[in-house]
């Protein structure tokens, strides 16, 4: 059975782009007589607010979207993320990192001659300053990173590892060791302030909810190989992925939660109907 999900973070009000993503996933589930799940990704407890979570429910109900209960909330699942992190640690794939953002910026500000600074799904590629540290040296103020070189080596030849992409870019996408090592780098698995990361939590939760189809914006496509890598390392199933086009404002910029004029609650207050939303996001 097809299982789709919508997984917003309650750190602001949903905008037109969120509405498009939720409707795309919901319509796909209904068309296949499948299941539709709602997940609240609130691991960033400092920025997540109850009023934003309440607004998510209100906006989705207004759009006519129904979901299964109970709603999964990431803030209640830290034990599961810790277990996944412990497994990766036991495999020898993790190391603690004490670098601050300032440390990383300074390390990258003077690249070696002939080198070019690379950027990946999480921004500038981490320069592996702490890669020789062992997890036995970890302090309470350290983050935990995945040693991407060791992770790729643990999977051996990656040519047979990949995922199915649906939508406009349909087809089988094989993982590339060069892409993972050079363009993604040693990603954070556990932030020092929240104890996990988006990459680790989303992989664990998609498996726990038996999600078969992940529908999300094209801006998340570069991170998908990371998620597929983690799924394989943790012996978790890999869903199909559908990365849809992004909804942009009149200037061509991608919508963000700061776009209050295009927040669903603002549009609803100005007289928009759910049909108006669907019309506005048509190709």
C-alpha cells in the first residue's frame, strides 16, 4: 500500500509552497487508495512553537486534507534517534566535532592553493578538522559527524545502491561515492543543542512509519543520497522519492516562512478558498 507523508516543522506559518507540497502528497495517496500521514518535525525545540503547530492543523484542515491519528512528533522520539546513532557509532563511522561555525568559516577562509571551496546540501563542506578524534573523546558540547569516507567504504561498491525518483526526473538514481564524499562531506548526525539532526531523524521516522513515497520540494533532492546512504547503513527500507518544483514569489525567489503575505492563514483571511490555492500552484 502507498504511504505518503507531509512533515512540516512548527517554526513558522505554512505558506503557499507548503500547501502545494501537502496537496501533492495527499492527492497521490488518495489516487492510489493509500494512506496519508502527518509528522511534526519539532526536534528544534528552541524554534518550534505550539501556536505554529496548531496553525499547521488548522491550515491543512482548511485545504481539505485528512490524516491518520495519532500524529508522530519528533520531539517524543529521541530514544529512537539515539539508538540509530549508537548503531552507526558501533560501526566506527562517527566522530565528535567541537568546531563552532566560526571555526569552520575560518578554516575554509584560507583554502589550499588550487582548491575550490565546495558547497553541499548543508552548506560549505566541513573540512574534517576533528576527523581523527574518537567517540571516546566526545564531550557534552560536541556534535557528532558521519565520517563519509568510512561510510562509503562500509557499503563497498555503490553502483547497485540507489533509489527510484518519480515525477519529472523519473528513473533509477545510483549513489555516487564521489558525490557523497566531495559534495556532501561529513554531515552532522547529532547537533550539540538538540542531540540529533534532520538527516538522521527523517530516515528513522520514514522507516518507523512505513513510508513508501516521500514527496518534497526540489531543494531537498541534493540531500536524498545522504538519506539513502543512511538507510542502507541502518538496514532500513528506501522509499520512492518525488521532488516537485518550488513555488516562488513574484521576484522568482523561493518561498520561505518569512513570506507572510503568502502564508496560508493570510491568504485564507483575505478570502482565498482551497480551490484558489490549487489554481495558484498549477504548472
